[in-house]
């Protein structure tokens, strides 16, 4: 599960998202977190088809 690839254009995995989220300051909302994860991993900058999956993954990581 951890190494599942979420963004196929940029080869961003669950682990990459998790790591990007845990480095640095705590973010209070999912969209701010998305921006940070995108800056660090370039996820969702290709076809954009993974956007919902990335957002889902971020909210899952942040809310547990
Ligand atoms: S799969 Fe993420 S941008 Fe295409």
C-alpha cells in the first residue's frame, strides 16, 4: 500500500506524499497541503487525472 503509485505521470507514490506532508510545518487544510505536496513532488502537473486521488490520499494521511 505504501508504495502504491498515485500520480502516474510524475511517478509520485503514497510514500512521497506522506513524506512531503510530514516535512515542515503543519498545514491546516487539504488544499494548502496539496499545494505543498505538489511543490515538492510535481504530482498532478501532467494530465491532472490523479488530482482527486492525491487529495483523497492527503486527507486520509492528515485525518488519522
Ligand atoms: S497521473 Fe498525475 S498528472 Fe497524470
